[in-house]
C-alpha cells in the first residue's frame, strides 16, 4: 500500500491544533485520564505494521488499553487488546512482542500483556482520520 501523505503534510492541511484529535481511532477504549496514558499512546504510535506505512495506533489495530496501578509494587500494569488487518497477517506472531517492547521501557510500567483478538474484525472504519489521509482512503 502506497502512502500518499505524511504527518507533516496532514498537519499543514488541517492545522496543528486539529491534528491530535484526528490521530484518535474512533473505536479505541482506553484510560485516557491515567498519568501514563500520553506515554503509552506515544509508544504505540511508534510501532508500525511492516506492510502498511502507518502506525498501528492510527491504523486502529489497538482496540483497548487498560492500566491498573499496583500500589504494592509502585508500578502500573498495562493490558493491550489489539487486532490485525487480516488473520493471515505475516507478522501476527511478532506483533504482540513489538507492542510489549514499545511499552515496557516506560518509567513506572510493570507487567505488559498484549492479546490479539479477532472480534470485532478490523475494517477501514477503525482507522483514525490521519491514517485515512495518509493512505488516501477517505
């Protein structure tokens, strides 16, 4: 899949103030009020599907992010529920490890569990507006 735009082009088109909201996938369930959320979000945005030139966050592959504070250990455990664009995805085995590797270095994170689910099945409607613009799918 050929990328038609990049983040800078999209920012220029929609303006800096609107860009962040356009990066949000419409069906993501997450603890957005948690102190670690901005760092977890940023880490997820650094993971790319090797076959699609858009990060997995904006692509809408991340369905749920739960963060649970473990007060006895002083850390926050992170649970990520994600899907893939297709059950035949060649990186299906590696993707959970890629996500875990991105989140683990965040200061204050304890255990990171990543689970791939197939229900609901991914579809282009899961993508953030920025991903649709980058891939010319709007």
